[in-house]
């Protein structure tokens, strides 16, 4: 099916422009919708997606035969409602007189609920005469798989089905090569004067100072739209989002704009969370990664563990359920491995891509064990850990077996040759691992930060085994952690760099490259203190930190490019992991600086941190440079604020002892007071206050259960 109206083809040809416009996203259940500020979807990265299929590719509102003029477009603070305020271009006469531009206010409101889009178009006539206005909606459903939308080509596609038109609705369909019929039903509260497979026209009578409303629904089955249905969907979406936003502790400061960042970060995580049978799980990001990712979910859970351990529990439960049990080179699976990514679209179903359930991430498995250990420390929920114990043992079995295949005991990966990922760490672009001269190394590849994750996983398993009375296993894992630490210090440290190299390759050669991966190593606590301090000194220099946070790659390295995906850009989650690592070694001044830089970057992105942005050095009166196709919102970008604040405040929670420890707390610059409300410790809650008094920050009990112990090291 194609749209005959030439202007919609012009919109498609301008797809590259869409990548640079402000995009607005709504999400609910397994669906999301992305549009421009006017609420239009022009077929680039925009559209309504359900289960990794674009079920609405074009959605364009015209008034009087012309595009509307934008007044404003915004998403509500709770991420539930998109609203665009528009006005008309000059109106041609329809059975009466025409009208000048700017006399009709058009308010376009949209909510997504239960895999269905609800839209309200309201018109108000401010002209001093009665008007009849042509309202036109142009649409198309291309039913393209998310990987096609991202740029992959297919040799064959399924069949677009003939449109079925019935009074107040039109049914579009596609029969996939997988035998599944996917449908989009567009229905209207009033019968259009013209309705076909590409558009719906309405002649709307607008008396002087009068109003008119049109309700529209887009889903996979027909329901007659109405004011009642629209309001019910909006109310249900708001109630669900309110519940998610109020999970866990809440932070509030004395600064309004800083609170906006806190609230936006919490709202973005709430937006991305799906309530699955195994518990809440943060989908990675919109538009490209609105699905469970192992690594992203695990890191987001680590970032928010101190304020909301329930999210970590949901992540662990889901990943345990879908842990690999068989070996497949296509899916890069092996018994014990933790999921990297899952997809529900046609291409994944057919095996055209391996991502239906894909396990090609080298770091998800040790991160899974790390999170389980951290969750147990935070909550003392050992009943849940006991239920996970089989999964944790299987994960460790895969880790140890894979490490044993390396002569130094490192966890490594071989680049995929079956259509999966070439690089399998968090920097998974093809050119993110290289030698000092820029050459791409031969596999298997052992990444520096992954060895830190394994070190932390071994120590976590030792602690858990001790609690279970399994002393022999605990001793073995503790000994392996010590041996791994010595091997990393011996084989990854480079005296000339005064830093750790990014990786060791299949020839056992060190990739002598300064990269932000070492910040993750600091987070795990593996480096010796003296070496950690050398690394931190480099991370604070202008070669790494251009003023908006730590770059993924230091300047003057072979492949440095501030506009690249992983070779010089700034990723907020990467900055937060590095800051938490610095805090581990007591470097609070660096943490305060990074909080400030990240916060100031957020102010230029509407208080919503993107997945990444360009790593150009900061210049006076200039904002950070956006990366044009970054996901926004992105779960671990939103979670970064909470990891940064934990590192700044020095908060650590010992669930087993019922104790909140605060070590050398700091507050961000410009913040004099901050309260952590309803911090859960066991079945009780503590309100924790921080205040700047003179030259120091004081932490104190601001309320809550008296039996929670608070220990403060000022």
C-alpha cells in the first residue's frame, strides 16, 4: 500500500530532517509512539510501534488543506499526555467565506494505553464569523520491522492486505512471512465525509467563538471512540504512572530546577518500566530499544538499587526466567548465559536476525551475579536469593568455564560471525575496541571492565555462599577473585599510559588505549589504590572531561571522534559509573564536579538526559551538541542521576543489619538542602536529611522508624 497524496511522499523524502527535529515519545505496555512537536509522524524514525513492528508510519493533521503552524508541543510532566498547540494557515472558503491565518486554535492531545493510541483534536474558532473547516488526517501503516526502520534491508517482505473501510473506521493489515496477520484499525468519533486507505476528511462547522472535538483511536481492533473512552484511558494511564513514580524513595532539594531533573529522571524510568509477570523491568530506550535488554536493565537496577530495590528484584526475576539452557552459535547462547536482548518482530520470528532471544553480551552474566549480590546486601531478601541460587550457580559455571579457556583466566568473547554483535561489551559498535594505532584486534577479546564485573561477581558469590554455609564454594570463589585481581593488575596495566588498556586481544596483546572503560573498573573496586588514583587523575583532565562529563575515549587516541557512538561521545550512564568508582576511592570532589556537569547538560536537553551526546569541549554560552539519533528517554541515562546522587551523598544501606551508612556526604554545587523521603530498610522507612552548614554537609535523621540505625561519617 502507498499513499497517493504527493505531500506524504515529500515528507518521507525529508526523513533525514526528522532525525534532527525534537521528537516526543509516549509508551505503554508493548507499544510506543514517536512524533514531532505538532504530533505528526512523517515516516522517518517516527510512528506507532507495537511488538517491534511499526503499525502506524504516517499520521499527519491538516487544517483547511494545509499544514498547521506550531505554537508549542510538550509531554506532560508524568510522561502520560502529549499536547500540541497549533493554529491554522489561511483558510480557503468551504460553502462560505475563508479566513486568515491564526484564527483557529487547534489543540491535539494524545495518550497511549494498553497498546492503543487515543487522540483528541479540539478546534476553537476565534474569528468573528461562523466557519466551515476541512480537517484532514493522512495516514499509512507500513508494518515494517524495527530493524527495517533502523535501516536493514530485506530480500522479501510479506503482503499488505487490502484496506477495509466501514463508515467510521478503516482496517489496515499485513500478512507477514511468519504467517502472522498484523492489523491497524483507525476509528473516529464522527463519520468522515471522505474515508479511504490513506486519509479521512471532515467538514467541521465552527460557529463564531465555538468549539468542536474529534476523538480518534488507533489499535488492533475496532472500538467506537468517545469522550468517555478517551478520559478513561487517560485516567488509567495516569494512575499507573503515578504508582510507578512512587515506588521507592523520593529525593527533593531546595532548588526548583534541580528538582525538575530529579522528577524527570524518575518519570522517565516509570515510563520505560513494563510490569511483567516476573516484576517491573525497565525497557532500554525509545525508539530503538523499547524491549528488555539484559545489560541495560541490570545497570539501571544497580543505579536505582539504593532507592528502589523492587526494580532490581524484577530484573533478576526476568533474566533468571530467560537464562540460556542450550548452546546456539546463531543466538550466541550457552547454558548459564544471561539474555542480552529479546525482540518480538517478524524478522526475529523468522530468524532473519538472531535477536528473538539473543545472548551475545559478554557482560550481562557477571552483571547479573553482581546485582544479585548487591540486592542481597541492600535488602537481606535471602528467600529470593535462595530461589535464584540455581540461576546464579549456572551463571557462575558459564563464567568460570569461559575464563578457564583463557590462559590468564580472563572472560573474553569471540566476535560473532552469524549476524550478531562484533563487540559484546557495552561499547558494542564495530570500531569501539582497537589498538593504539587504530587497528581492529583479532578475537577473542577480553575487555578491562568485564574483568572487573567478574571480580565483583566472584566476591558476591563468596558472600552469598558464606551465608548459606557453603564454606568450600565461598573459599574457591574468593580465591578466584584474588587471582583475577592479580592477573588484571599484571596484564592490563601499562606503565607508559599510567592506566589500564581497554582490552587484550586474541594474540594476548594489550590494546593500549585510554578509554572510559576504566571508570567501570573503579566501580567494581578491583584496582589498587595507588593505580586507582592515577586513573582518576587522568579522568579529571580535559583530555577525558571536556566540561560536560567524561568522554568514552580520551582525546588524541587513534579513533577519537566526538561525534561517534562510542569513540569520544559522552554517555551519562558511563559518567555515573565512573563517578561511583571515584567515590569508592574517596574522591568526592570529582563526584561533585561530575554531578554539576551532568546536571548542566540536562538543562540543555529539557531536563531529560539522552542516551548520549557529542563529546565536543565545552565553550562559553554554547550548549552540548546533541547526537542526532540518540534514544530519548533511555533507562540508564535516566538512572544516572540516582547513581550520581548516591555517590555524592555517600549513602550505603546494609539491609541485614538494618543500618544506613553515610560516609563523608557532599551536596552538588548550589544545593543547600536535600531530603531522601521514605528510604526503605527492611519493612521500615527512614527520612534522611542533608544540609550545608558552613563549610561542610551534615546528614541527619529527618523522620521515620527509630529502629533503623543511622551511622554518619562526616
